C-alpha cells in the first residue's frame, strides 16, 4: 500500500513560528508533519483539538507502536501551550499510553 507522504504546510510553519507561547516542535514537525498540520487545522476548535491530542497519546485501536519519547514531550508541550493546560493528560490504563 502506498502511504501518502505529507510535508509540513507553510501555514503550519508560519503559525507555529508566530506564536510566542509555543515552543517550536522541531522533531514532531520533521518526523510527523501530518500530525502538526492537523493540530494547526484544529487550533480554532478547542474541543476537537483536545480530542485530537488525546488520540495522539492514547492507543484506542490497540497494538500501535507509539511515538518516541521526545516527540511525545513535544506533543504535550503543544497541548499545554495551545489549550492553556498544564496538567498532563491522564491515562485510564498504562497499557494504552502510546509511546515507544
């Protein structure tokens, strides 16, 4: 199956670099640009953005590989900056954490 390769959009790049409160997610943007593009697309809908962040760190489908720790920390930093939340997302079960 051919996987669509996506690059970081110019809009995503500009948005992240223009927000003083956001630390630029260098590793996330280079390894998972699709994720960054989606986060920026959802930035104006707090509920959908929160749900997306939750889906990124929780394995709801089972047997997912997960993100490298550095990427997970950048996702968490983005979540805190964009949603104004400093409390890490809670996991119902350690087996559902999506980190490798």
